[in-house]
């Protein structure tokens, strides 16, 4: 009986994967035919099945871009990049999509380390840095074993030096991965979905207006009080906005 249940579960998983592949293929065909809303519907069915991937979000973003819907376009490109920071197509298309937004926000100047982190280190996810750390640890162990069992002085010196370098790389990869993981856990980003959203100085309707944002603008969410969320822009401005006006990534 247990074997039958296991066989049934394996067959069900296989059919689910096949169905998702068929949906993805059908959605791609609809996109090519210019039926973008129908394509989006099928892509969303894939997400509802739990088959989350950077490619699906990227294709949804492309579909919304064709429909000239700014906020959903940027949202889905950002989701694609969160799953795969190395998705260069999503990055390039996001640049074009941001040109459709009305808000022009100048980011605060970054330090050299922040620029290195943003332009290079963040291109890899914390999972990838973790895998690099594991790989470095394996190489370091093998090199140390080579040092331990080698009887030739020149080889022992080479094994020892390279094993030390590998251990140093291990700790560097771990530090970068932990930093990326902490940032991912502590940073909540969102996209403004309202065509025009008033940001107040306090989390109340009768508070003074701080500034106005438009759809597609990316913000950081700092806090929440009832139906209000405290947000921060890239230029450092802070205010409160109704939760319904934005969608968290």
C-alpha cells in the first residue's frame, strides 16, 4: 500500500510539472500572438501552483510592458531580479520600464564599498555565495590533505599556501553571503501601484502632505501603523502612505 501511495505521489508531481511546462509554453505562444492579458493569466496560474521562477516573473513583466502598465511591469521585473540577480534581461528591461515613471528621484551618494556591493556583490544571491563558501571549504580541505600526506617540501609549501588562501576565501564568501542574507531579511521594498499617491508626514488622513508619488516608484518600507506604512525614498525622504497604494516585493 505504501509503495502504491509513493508511486501515486510521484506520478502526481510529474503531471504537475508537465502541466506547468505546458502552461508556460502556451503563455509564451499567446505572448507572441499579442494576447498579453491571456498570457498573464496563464503565467499567474503557474505561480499559483508554486512554480515560482525568475523567468515567469520576467515574462509577466514583458506582458505588462506591452500593455503600458507601468507599476505591474516594474514590480514583476523586480521580482525576477530578487529570484535571480544575474538575470541580465530583466535588469535591462527594468531600466527601460523605469523611464516610464513620472518621479525622478536622485539617490543619495554612495561610498566606494556600497558601489562595489551594489554593482558586483549583489549580482549573486546569498544562496550562491553560500554555495561558493561550501566549494571553497571542500577545496581547502583537499589541499590541506595534500599538504598533510605530501613528502616533497615544495609540494607541501604549495598545498599549505593554497589551502590558507582557500580558507580565507571561505570566510570572505561566508561574510558576503551573511551580509546579503541580513539585508534581504531586514529590507522590505515596495512598488507604488496607485496612479498618484499622497505621502503624509504622519499616519493620519488629516496630517500635512509631505510629497506626492506616482505609479512605478520603488520605496523602502520602514514601519506600519494600522493602514499606513512608513516609507523611505532613495533620496532619503520619509513619509507615511496608505498600504493600499503600494505592493510589497
